């Protein structure tokens, strides 16, 4: 899931802004029953990898989170008008085939953007939680990650190696395209199933 600042404007200007966003995220994920698996807060957009527990959980969660953070941001910086560029972009993910690929894609965003050399150097993503065992009340590790290795230390070491490895050719472009277009990300069987069930 991607949400961009309007006209690609900055939506986080200091650490306090990112801290406020995560506080609102924690509040509304509980209120609207959404599990947060991975995230990154860039300067002008966010990525989230989540599982809604009800059909309408995701839209209600993103509406509450986006509106509340925009109110905070506008008040703090004495501005008016919209902060976000329309509705968030999202796609359905075939967890077995693509979940960890999506998680790695999200957590490597700061490296690809040239903000840091290594993912562990960026505080505002879920990488440190998966690779080094940090914990947060809003974080629900996905079964695909938990089943990667049964032992937590081995799991974190294996995950660090996984993130450091190269994804299959074209994977990152495919993830970006499906998220922006709203298509389903997965095998042909998964895509057909999502098309039948949700029209995606």
C-alpha cells in the first residue's frame, strides 16, 4: 500500500512528525482491526504491508489515519488544504509467493532512494524489527516471516541475508506496478481467484 504527499510534497519534516504518524497508526490499527506487518516512512510517501481483518477495515483505517495525521500536520505547520494525493494505492498479495518480496521491497526503499547505505541505518522502517528483533505494539509479524526459521536468532540472521540478496529480475518493478494499478500480485491461479472474488 502506498500513500503519497499531494504533488509529491513533503509529509514528514522532522522525527516528531514520523513519531506522530506511528502513534496514530498504532491507535487506528487497533480500532479498525488491521494488522501491520511492514512499513517505511519516506519524506513524501509511506508504504504499509497490512492484513485487514474485515472487508471494510482497510478503507476505514486509512481514512482515519490519513485524516488525523493531516490535521496534525496542518496545525503544526500553519497550513491548509489537502496533504495526501487522493486515495491510497494498494494491491492484494499472494502471501506464499510474494509476501517476503514485498516486505524486502518496502524496507529497502531508503537505500534505493540514496537516503542511507544500509537498511539498518534507517530508523523509520520495519527492517530493524525483522532483522534485529526490535518490538513495537503496532507490529504484527506475518506468519511468512515467523515461519522463515523457528529460532528467532536464526530467523533474524536469515532475514538479513535475504534482504541483502538480489530479488528475482523484474520483481521490484512488478510490485510497484501492481500496487499503483491496484491489480493482484501473485500466481496466475491467485489472480484468477481474486478476480472472481473481488473483481481485481
